[in-house]
C-alpha cells in the first residue's frame, strides 16, 4: 500500500521549511555558552545595542564567531571574533556613529577611505551623516544597513539601504556625496 500523497507532500514541505529557516545553518552548532560569550564580547566592543544574530564561522570565514549588533538607530554592525572571543575585524563602535557637534574643519580632518586603503572600514562622524542622508534621499527612504569607503575609481563611498519593499540596494557616492550609481 502506498502512502497518501498528502502525507508525502506535507513531509516534503516540512523538510523544506526547516531547511529555509536555518535547519542546516551554522547557528545550530553555536552552544548557548559560546553565544552568550560572543554576544557579550561584541556588545562590549561596540558599546551598546542589541544582538540580532550570532553564528559560528564555517572555517572559510576567517573568524570563529560572527555577531550582528543593531544600534537603536537601526544601524547593523558585524563583529567578527576569534576562538578566544577577541574582535578580529575593525567594525564601527556606537560612539563613532553618534552625532557629533560639527566643527569648521571636521571634513578636512577626516581621512579619506582611499588614504586608509581599507574599503571595508565603516564611515564615521560627519562623513557617515552626509553619506547616509544622500543615500536615503536617493532611495526615498529605507534603513541604512552598512556604510563603507570604496577603493573603486568611480566612487568614494558605499551605503547599503534596505528599502521598505525589502529590496537591498547599494548607493555609490562620489567625494561630494553625489550619487554615481544605485546597485539593485
């Protein structure tokens, strides 16, 4: 006797659902103790916020633990940790993203991302504020999820925006914070 097709279909749907929800992700390998330690280390480094994701590196990542911290303003910061729970990347800190009183030479004092030769370094201070404002204006709103300098010749800054529709876009800006391209 063959099993009813409905049971086979429901079994298949359940298996696919578990897979899509992370049943096979590295999250299941992260013990509660390690999740707590990784979260505490990330929050201490960033200086506040809420942990929205924590996972074990898969060996190809170059880190043992990855923790996503979301600040009250909605900015996500990805913190990478080694096996001893020490930060291995250079993510922004909450204090870097707080609005600062503008000074006459604030823009001149901030090094260009090209000067640091690190296109993954998050934007900070007045550069962060100007780039974020330009990107949100160009996309008619949304939520900034990441910012960085660029070592590409055609643009100086990159701002990732999550649109209300759920679409992720990258807004590329020149030195004067004018939009050069929106990658969809």
